[in-house]
């Protein structure tokens, strides 16, 4: 971790939670939440104020980019745990993370395309309130596959 600033000046490698929030566009409450989830870390200065290394800005950017594409926070936490502490993620780090998430994203894209292409025909047949759908789920065969809208979960 970077050293605390001296009493005479500011250490440019150390940021307050407010500075991180302003620079990253993320609410202070979200930063606190990320910290409780182990996604970012800080320390307390002698006055008890939370301080972050400047590298936290890149970590927050990675978190936000991953969230934007729908990666769950638990997967983001696992990926960030593999990064060394005390430095910004590099382009190579980001490549490694994105490679890990690519298969998950491809699967989700396939499901979304299937949903889009069949959206006008039904709601994914789990009909839930109907015993059978003569168009997509004759004799309620989807019920044998489990609860909910089952047709969109098929891999064929």
C-alpha cells in the first residue's frame, strides 16, 4: 500500500473515498459495498479516515465494466482475487479476465437471441398458469423439465 501523506502535503498515490467516488463516478455507498465484498480495499489513516491507493480507480473501472455486461459480483470478486494487490490491473490482466468471462457471455448471448426470436410466440413455456400450450408445450411436457420458463433453457 502507498505511504500515508505527510502532514505538510498530499500523497498523489492516495485517495479519499470521496475522491474515488468523484473520479470513478461510483457512489460512496457502492464503494463501501465493494469493500465489504472484498472487491477493493482501503486502510485508515491516523485520523481514522478511509484511504485508497490510486490503483483502486482501475479496479473500480473493471468492476463497472464487468457489471455492465452482466457478470455477477461473485464472479468479479473471484477474478479480482487473482490479481496482485497494490497495482492497477494491466491490459494483460484484463485480457485474462475477459477470456474467463467469454464463454459465459457467449452462452447468455445465445439465450438472449433465442428469447428474442421466440418472444412473439410465447413466454418461454412454463406457462405457469396454463396446463398446456397447444403451440409450444402440448400436454404440458415442459413441466417434466422443472419449474419456470423451460424452453429458453434448452441448448438445442
